[in-house]
């Protein structure tokens, strides 16, 4: 680890001037580069600070309920949230500006940057989501007696193959960690295989599954009809969904569609696309229902998550473009199967869990989407098993949030 710190610092000092010149000429710098160097003004946080780090969007979102629970459980402690990317920083500010006491970027993993960061933040404990392993930062936490946790830890199959070749390096690195808390037994074994001490590595399950149902009465005229929800759709996806629905409607007359564009500014365009189908349609804002309409456009704010309780299955948008998908668990929590297009990088770990059963499906093409919807509608046994798998998966993953809170209590109380 000492050699790593020396070499990384030398390499950083060599690259930094070259990078600065190139970026200055192009007029564009790496987002957060000043903060990562330690050039930021931090408020006086005192000596009771809990720090959470999520590198990007998926990790930051996964930490939401845990951070809220931490604030509630440890009101005397300040909360600091760090990210590694611009998009992660944007999401952190959107979600935590009213909760966290300070939000900034994680430092470059070189001695001078880490020293400045820790001097300013002075964390009591640090919790890093998933697989952000920074040797210099870990070494300085150890030297300063700062408990350092990996939480919601996971290692993908492709990454695992590479990490196994560096087992000696990781074995030394993990000596600086207090505990490694993983999403599954499989992830636990992966961490141990690459050098994590077995006595410090435990399964906590997956934070992303600690969401709650919003059970409420929704008057929308479902009756005996089967409802498909297309949630959080983006430009280009409404056409895909409507094409699939109109084809399936010819075979299954009892199906209805609740179409929920991600951004309400697109409602006018979505209306034009729906009108072209020739099917009857209405708007949620007008209290229209499925008694006289085949399609309802959800044009109200804040209702989608509770609407999933009325559907039979759902397509999750943001997945047939480069958005990276949205959270399928909003549907699965109601025991409703979720389908997604191929772009799921924001929730890849969730889909990996769901797709090992029939709870979730990732399709590659619009045709595959139509075919899979058809199977859910036509094969009663397959559909029933898909719903049961949703329940089984959720039950198997619950409890991660409380697990971490209990761990914190042993260090903070």
C-alpha cells in the first residue's frame, strides 16, 4: 500500500499539469476537479460526522432511505455525502440538500488530496457504497482510527475475474477496512476470495430493496380489466409501448394501458401519439377512467409509485434510450412483474437479482417486449409464478437498512 501511495502521487503530479493545459485549451475541466483536489469550503461540522459515499446515480439513490434513517437515529451527528461524478452530485443535491449537512466530491486518491479532505471533513465513520475501493483513502482512515465500511457491497462477474489476479494487493487493502457488508452470499464469497478477511465480511442484503408499498384506494375503473403500466417513459419509448399495446389489444380485448411520461412537458406529444392509435383515451388529471377508455395518460405529479398497485405488470421506461432505466422495484414491491429495455446501467444490480427469477425481465428489442408481454397475458401459470417470484425476491432482500443502522450503533453509541 505504501508503494501504491508513492507511485499514485508521483503519477498524479506528472499528469496534473498536462491535464490542466489540455483542458484549459479546450475550455472544459473535469466536473468537480477543484473539490477533488481539496479546494472547497466546508462548514464547521464539529467532531460527530457520518460520511456516506456513492460514486454515481445508482449508488446515491440506493443510499436515500439509509441516510434518512441515519439522520433520524443519530440526530446529534452531521451527515456528509460525497459522490464521484457530476450526475451523482446533481442527484445528491436534489435528494439530500434538506437532509445532509454538506455535499461534495470524493477526493482524488492521492496523499495530499486525501489529507486535505479528511482534515476538513473529520469524519467519525465512513460508509462507502458498493465497490469503491480507494487504497490511499482507506490507509489514511486506518491511520486516523476512522471506522471504514463497504456497504451494499457487490462485485460483478467481469470485475471479479480481474480482481482475482490481484488478490495479494486486495488482501493488504482490506486490512484497512472495519467491515465489508455485502448484498448476497455470492458477493460475500467473491470479496473473501479476493482477500477480504472472512471475520470482517458479512451479508447485509440490498439497500435498494428497502422501499415500502403505498397502499391506497385508486378510483380508475379497473373492473375485470388487466392493466399494463408504462412508467417513466422517455422520448421514443411511447411509440414502442403503443405499438406493442395496439398489437396485443387485438388478441386480448380486456387489457388497458396507463401511460406515464417521465416529464409532464411531454404530455402534449404523448397525447398526439396516443390519438394516432385510434383507441379511446383520457387523462388522469380529468379523472378519466378505464370504464370508457383503453388508455389513460398519467399527467399528474407524484402518483406513479402508488399506481403500480393497480397494474398486472409494468414496463419501466428510460431503458430504450441512454437514460439507464428507472427503479423496477416500484412495481415489484406490489408483486407486479417488471419489464425493461436494454439500457439499465442505473439499476443493473437490481435487474441481475430480478432476472434470476421471473420477477423481472430485460428485453433487447421492441419485438421482444411485445412477445414477453404476450406471454404474461396468455400463460396464466407463468404469470402467477412471476408475481410469486416478486414476493419471494423482496422477502429475501429485506432488512439491509436496519442491519447498517445496528452496525452504526455499535460505533456511535
